[in-house]
C-alpha cells in the first residue's frame, strides 16, 4: 500500500479549490485481503485531540454531525459520534465503516501531531497557499467498504470557516452513504406482493419481504412491518395516487389537507374506532417542508410528527409528494413509525431509504 505521505502529496497536487477526492480501487479491492468494514448505521469514529474537541473546532464539528434530525418528535442527532484520541486508533477502530480524522497544522498537542505526521511537507505547503483546502476523502483505506475523510486547516479559524461553509456537503456525504449501506442490507429479499400491489398506482415499490400488505386499492397501498419484539419499531408505508391538476396541490396547506383526507379514509390506530384516524401534528414538532427532486420530478419532502385524532398513539413521519407532469399524476407516499419511548432516527432513515427507492412507472408506450 502506498505510504500516507506519498498519497497526500499526490492528492494535494490534484485537488482544486475545494474537492472531494476518491480513488477508484474496484479492481484492487477485488483481490484485496483487507477485512470488511464494520459498524452500525449512522455511527462515525472521530479521531481528534481531546482539547481541540472541547474547544471551538469541536463546537463546529458538533454543529455539523450532531445537528438534530428535522421533524422527529424528540431531539436526536443526525449521527452517533464516538470521539477517539488519534493515538488510540488501534486495528479494531480502524475497521469502522466511517472514520474522520481532524487536525490543524499549527497544533502542537500530541493528538494532532499524530495526524499531522501523515502529511508531507509539500502537502502542508499546498494547504498553506490555499486556505480553502480542508478535506481529503479516501475510500477503503483500512477496510473494504470504508469511508475515511481527513478534515484539516492551517489553523482553527480556517478549519472552522470551512466546516461552516461546507456543513450541508459534509452532512450529505454521510447521509447518502448511510442510505446506500442501508438499502443494500434491506433489499436482500424483496416483497413481490408489495411490488405487484404498487403497480395499480403506477409505482414500482421496493421493500423487504418482511413488509406485509395491510390494504390495497386502485389508488392506495398500505404496507406494514409489524414489530414482533419491543425492541423493533412498527413501521408503516403508504402510497396514494391522484390526478395532478394545479401547482396549488403542492402548497403546504393543501398537502396537509390531502394527507388528512387519505388518513380519514384509510388509516386508523384502532380499526374499530373511527375517531382514531391519523393526523399531522401541527405544533410540536411543526411540519418541515422542503423542495426536492426525485428522478427529475418536482417533489416536496415533509418531516414531522403524527398522532391519532383521539391522541391514543403518535410518532414521527417522513413523506414525499411527487408531481409527474408527463402522466398528469400526483403521488403522495409516506412512512410513519410507532415506537413509544424509543429513538426514531434509524426508523426514519429506513423509511427514507425505501421511499426514495420507489420508482414511478413510465407513461404507457415509453421505454423504462
């Protein structure tokens, strides 16, 4: 394997102002004897000097990686961070799926010096001449399937500035990666029943075989993964199709009205109680709406809390409203979780993964 110093020298020559750099080692990995990376979804090993972690750099990192997930009924950070002294990065820790090394070149403390020793003189000079350089991305450094990045700066002020400016990019890097990891594990065995039921709505639905079809109509599909154990969340997905007539249909207030109409007709906490239909929590948390693009189609993402109208149950949800102008259709698809007194972050991540894996079938006569 190439030495770190040689690697860093090459990278800094190739890096432009701000770039994510990765090396395609697919052929090399095929014959590699490296172990497979391990670790829970959403977990990141953060190697940083303890004093730096407790100071302004640590605050900036927490603002990026420990920001609360939007729309959950209780505060939960975007990722689970395990802070480690760089000198304690042993073989086991280096097998982690996600690793971040953080340093500044002016830091003389032992932890930072341990990381700084990996940089060549030329690479440090390159960073000094271009303060916007702050990140090196390297895949499969110690294990197959690993994401390892180095966050660095000439001093803390420069590093904090770059972390602040690139907050969304850094979050998205790991969000997308974790979603792909989760999708790979979830889709080992898909539900043929769910796929067939989704075709009535003009959708190709991809969910694990564990999801059951709770209700299926020409314009509505409800899938549910009931929990056989108290340590597993009860997750439901539902899909609805209607005609698209006006852009007013995707205004927030009209999306809420549409969702209420769907729920009052189809979704009940207690099927024997018609007053237990699901509603969106309007206040705590307040629904979060964001413009989105799904496979070239305009969409709106909604995150928030749900409850039954009789306030007997509640939880978090994630939904997408998608406009298919070619077919003149509007699709509403949502996943909601019921998991009292437990975290909802990973359940919402699963919902996000499955909803974004859903495909809108092409217009009749068009090639897929």
